[in-house]
C-alpha cells in the first residue's frame, strides 16, 4: 500500500511548476486602487498578488473587490480609487505554498483559488502556481498512462 506521502513524491515539486516572481504581475500594499486597477486591466488578469516593499507576500487584490469597493448606492464613485490603498481592501487570508511542497499540495488549494502564491521561509514572494500549470501536468500524466496501456 502506497502512503499519501510516498504518492506525493511521484509528482513535480512546486518550484518546478511555478511561474517565477519576475514574470508575475503584482502591486504594492501602499499603492492606491487606481494603480492596482490599471495593473489588472493592462495585464488582463482578474487578480494579482500584493507585496510589501521588502517583497514579502501580503495578500491578493482582484478587479471584483475594487469594483465592489467603489460602487456607491446608484453609481461607481471612481474618485474613491485614488483615496483607498490596496492593503485596506485586499484579501489577506489566502493560502500559500512552499517551493519544496509537491503538486498534490497545490491541488486542494486550487479547487477554491485560481492561483496560489509561493513563499520562502522568510515569507518572501517566489512566484505563483496556477490551475493551468497543474491541469497541464494531469493531462500529460493521463496521456502517458494511455500510452502505457496501448
Ligand atoms: O494574459 C494572459 N495570458 C495567457 N496566456 N493566459 C491568460 C491571460 N489572462 C488570462 N489567461 C487565461 C489563463 O488560462 O485565463 C485564465 C484565468 O485568468 P485569471 O486568473 O482569471 O486572470 C488563466 O488561468 P491560469 O493560467 O490558471 O491563471 C490563474 C490565475 O492566476 C489568473 C490570474 O489571477 C493569475 N495569474 C496567472 N498568471 C499570472 C497571474 N497573475 C499575475 N501574473 C501572471 N503572470
């Protein structure tokens, strides 16, 4: 009987699957929402990581959260975008992974989140693991198994 810990070892490590930090669009905790919305719209992503000036991961900010925050009773109050900083509305309660974790550790988290941030022991941001990269691994594995039985 193979244990859960043993079965994990058959899958790639997070460090081999992640998009490295230098390729990940991000914003800073002190940025106004105006800047965060610009990054989100220009990059085309619906949510991106939030870092502090020491590159420590702090949370995630999304287009939906920004739009919810600026929605007044009858209209969007876009002037508020310059008055509110990212840290005031970001989601800080998000799970993280370590580069030494295995793909199976990411799988459970990616059910509820489209991406999971990867941080080192010091909390510094190393990159993200996306649903796309994990699904690609599963697809590869599935086709390898098919070939094996052919
Ligand atoms: O600009 C894009 N390029 C490519 N190649 N694919 C994109 C792009 N924008 C969206 N997509 C696709 C991806 O398949 O749409 C999916 C959902 O995007 P999202 O969530 O809602 O913006 C993408 O799926 P994914 O690659 O599994 O990525 C999941 C989430 O991870 C994205 C986004 O919030 C985040 N993300 C991915 N790459 C990122 C990033 N955030 C910052 N920088 C990156 N390089």
